[in-house]
């Protein structure tokens, strides 16, 4: 498991939020096959306890070539063109009287996009993905 780009911010007044992404790659049932899971998370403090207020999940199956071998489990395996790396980009008050929206950036093979998440009830909900480009 690898945690990447963990940051601290404030999305709602009086609540500290931790934002970041995690990569977990584990062997699958098939030989020379791995499952790669990327999670973009926002956890927020409330009354001394943290809870998940935003989670986005991306899964990729990796099939190793005959010459490849996963010798070091701490090394990241190549996900090829299937990778969707979502990372925190920014937050700001888009809607009057609401918590900040969360903006994330998706990085793909020769492509990128942004997602916008809006506070709804007790969690953030995806309201838009786009405005990206390619190499």
C-alpha cells in the first residue's frame, strides 16, 4: 500500500480535512495478474473523530508479460494505459452558504480531466467531470 500526496485543508468552518490518494496492488487469483486499486479520499474531523466525506475508487487489472516478474512488492506495477490517478487539486466556496467544493484532477495516459464534488447531506457528491485535454 502506498499513500501519495496527503494534504490538510478546511472545507467547512471548524473542521479539518485530510485529502489524498492511496494505491494498493495485490496479486489476483490468476498467475502473473494483479489488481490495482486507487482511492481518492477526503476525511474530515468532527468532534475529535474522523470520517470519510468523499471517496472515489478506480480499479485496474495488470497482467504481467512473460518476462516481467513482481519481485519487489514495494515497487509500483505499471498499469499501462488504464491508469486513472485522481488527486486533490483545489477547493473553494462555489455556492453561497455551503462548504467548499472539492476539485480533483484525473491523470490518464496522455489525457487529463477535472472532477467537481459538492457537499450534499453528510458527504460530497460528484457533480461534474470534464474540461480536460490530451497530449
